[in-house]
């Protein structure tokens, strides 16, 4: 270990034992006590500042940061939620659940926004992270993604993706079951001509929801039309869905009576397109959405949904992070529940 590294380790130990908000040692006192140059001290303090342990005020004054408390024995683990940098009501909702669960589940939280084009984070910006909960950008995961996550050197859990064939931990909703629940609800109401809307980029989750929906519907003798608005990662999904559906339904009214929207974050676009094209919900079109965004009950009419219990998913993710086993991987799936509101109705054929 060279002098620079020795100094860094020694100063880090002193900082962790210091009182947050107190003044730290001067550069001169560090130089004298450790017999090192000013450049060596500058390198060490710069590194400690990047890690959030030390705050600089002006050229000479250095202060102990409250972050030192996270490094002390017995401190709560620090878990980081990694979210693609892409506008999404779904991401916002998961982030809120993650933050609200922190005190009850006993962890400190951080949020990392990464470039969605990388699919998963390739580096950590936070100075101390004990575990990572990753929401991958919407596309199929490949070996390069797991290699990038493994290189971070900390336990991680994939959130929202069921990946049983991969050597990693994952927690997700049972997507095929979600689709089947939606189809079952429509069939029970007498609908026989159904449709499913791909309102976000195609992903493993959306494909699984569609599979479950189609399989149940076809077993009950129903037809299923697929509508794909062609959303690519990074695009404004709400706007593009609205424009696509408005043009589609302006040319011809829907030939189905029930629509399953695969993502709750784009439900507004469906409502707006229906309104402008003179399609009444639920009198002419029953709508069910996958998800449980906070505002579904405040739509007009309120949206029937197959809700995903994100709080329970977070509980499972934290459980896996607290007890990591490099020799064993779990792929947890939870069942969604139907909440009937006002956007669906029984029809008589």
C-alpha cells in the first residue's frame, strides 16, 4: 500500500469516528503528522470529498459530513434504486414506494438515474451502496448487462423482470397471471371481441402479460386483436400513443368491445383518444389497465386495474439484499389482484 492509499485509509477512519458538522484537520497538521507532501494530502482529501465524507469550505476549512454515520458499525445498510433516466409515471411510483418503505424495512435509500440506452447502470455515483435494486430499461437482458452489474461488486436484485434462466436474483409480478386476470374479467362481463394495447416499448413483461391474456381469452372462445403503437425506448409514450390511437380510431371505430392496456402510465392517452373520437367508456369500450398508479381511481370514469403490489415486491428485494447468497439465486413472483372500478361494464350480445 503506497503513502497516498495509507493516508486515505487513516483519514477515513478518523472521519468516521468524528462528529458530523465538526471541523476536520488542517492540511498542514496532516502533512506534519504523516510526513507527506501537500499533493498527497490533496489527493486523499479530494477522494474523501467525492465519497461524501468530507466537505470543503473555501481553500482551508474542511468539515465532517453527516455521511460518516453511514460507515459506522451498526448503521443501516444503504440500498440504491437504479432507474432509467426516462419520463415514466411507473418509475416515479416505484421510487415513491421505495422511499416510503425505507424506515419500516430498516435501510437508508439512494436513487441512481442511469442512461436508458445502457439498459442497466454501469457505474455507481453514490459513495456508499450496500445493495442495488435495478429497474432495467425496457428490452431483453443479455450477458453484457449481467457482466456490468457483477462488475459493481455489490449484491443486486432485478426489479420487475422474471429471469429464471439467469444467475441473478429477481422479483417481479406474475405477468402471465396478470393478463389472464384481465381476460377473465372481460369474459365474465360477456365480452367476446377483445384487444390488447402495447403502449410502451416491447419487453419481456409486456409479452408475458399478452401471452396470459391471449391464452385465457382464446380458451373462452374470444378473439384478441393486438395494437402496437410502435413506442421505442426514450420516446414520450403518452403522446405517441394518443396520436396513434386518435388517427386509428378516426379512420375506423374499434371492432372490439374491451381493451387491455398493458401499462398504467399510458392510460391517459387512451382516455383522451377515446374522448376525441367519440368512443364512450365504458358504454362502447370497456378498459382494464395493468398496474396500480395512484391516480387510476381519479380518472373519469375510474379505471379498473389489475394491480401490482410494489410494496411487497420491494420487501422481497430488500430481503434478498440483506441475506445475499452467491451460490443461490431466487426468482420471486407475486400475483396481482383485480380492482373493479367504473371503466368496465357487462354487455348483452
